[in-house]
């Protein structure tokens, strides 16, 4: 299975995780800025009006490792 590509009209390719397809439209979309390497995350419900939050590659990597290690399982 692959993720879904979402367009918000900003010229970026946003990726919606495949696991968020069946949750009533509540999902997070992710992109990478090719010039800076920064990772953008936004709430798909906000559409093009929502401002993405930007993270450095190191911040994103630390977050992914935390998820994989179960650090957020109690939230």
C-alpha cells in the first residue's frame, strides 16, 4: 500500500498516510522542502488555509524514533 498525494495549491507534494484513510478525514499530511530539507506537517482539515509546522531533519528523525520506540503510547 502507498500513501495518498494531496495538493493544497502551494506547489508542494503532500503525503497523507494510508492509515488515516478510514478515520473520517482527520489526518496529517507531510512534505519535504527540497531546498532546505525541512519537513512540513499540516492538518488536512484546514486545507490550504492551514499553515504547516516545519521541523528540521534532526527533529523529524527524533520524533520518528520516539514513535517507533513507543514513547508516545501512553498519550
